[in-house]
C-alpha cells in the first residue's frame, strides 16, 4: 500500500527485478510528494541502488510500474526522464576532475539545450546566448551550494564533500521536480555531512522532491519526512522516522533485536 494521492509526484508500484532467476528487488511500492524527503534505507545488499536504477531508467524492471506526475515512465531512458523532471546523482562521483568547478556545473545544462548543432559549431549568436545563460545559471547554482568562490578552481582540487555538493548543483541545473541522491554523504566527514544535510533540506524546502539512499542513519532520521526500509530486496517497513526507528523488523535487520536503529552511525 502506498500513500499515493492527487499530490503524488513519484509513484512506485510493485517494482521488482530478477538477475539470473534471483529476485534482487521484489514488489516494492511507495510514493513521493513535492517538497518531501523520502529515504530508502536497509543493510548492505538490501537492493537500494538496484531500486534507484530501476526508477531512474538504468535498469528495466521485471515487474511493476513507475509514474512521474501521473505519467507511466517505467523503463524510460535516463536522459528522457531528465527532461521530464527527474535528476540523480551517483554513489561514485561523476565529476570531470580536470575541468573547472564552473565548467562542471555548466555541463548540467546541456540536456535542456535545444539549439541546432550547427549554431554551436559556428558559434552563432543564438549559441552564444545559450552559453551565457548556462554560465549565469551555473554561477547561481554554485552560490546556492556554497561553491561560488571555487568557480574557477580545477574540480579535482576540491574536498570530497565539496565535490558531492558540486554533483548536486549539476543535477539541479536540469530544474528537476524530483532529485534522486545515491549516498550523498558517503565518504564525508561530520562537517561535510552537515553541509550536505542543510543543502538537501533547502532544496526540498524549494518544492523539489528528494528521494535519498543513505547509510548515515543520523542524517536520515534528522532530515527525512518518510522512510522506506528494504531487506533482501523486500520492503519490510515504512513510515516517519520515529515509527521506523522503533520497528522490531527494522532493528533486527540492521543490528539485532537488542539495538535501536536511531543509534546506528553508518
């Protein structure tokens, strides 16, 4: 059962996939509303990233449906989903290390550019206008994520936490309705995690829905409106942070029956 209603932005209904006869994810359903932070959690191997890959069009589901703003987008390719308002980051950084921070941010605008290739090759006025608009937009996004002063620096020289924020800035260049974040705080120290925490909350407050996979339980419990818990590819619980943290099945899946999820630190 999902919380789907007229306000639902993303609807996942009975989603599943099998690899070589093994069900990696089975019959998972949930919904995400605009401005909401929904986190997908679970032990290692629970199927979280596989679920993300089905929702974002990287994997074709074996069963179930994905709807975005009421439109069936099951298995639609990622670049087409991006044009429909779905953007994502990845567990492993997808940054162009030798390019500047600004150039990396500008690349986020390419999917939304619709000008003819010939205009770009000949550097015609229309092409130059689009380039200026992309740079202006990229600088605003860098300011939003706290990287405006690093715009001209080579991206490879940034701290890991800054690179994570740069990825989010680039994803925001697509002006998404929903942003999928795959472990945005992985590898970050406490200060960097707090910066990303605040950034995610600010993006959600602007009306963008956030679907989050994250191992940092303190962060998840702090910022999530709703949590979906997976174990061995199955949804074993969902609800608000207080409800989920006290669910015996969730506690057992993570740490054993004598521990509490809210005490987990990774």
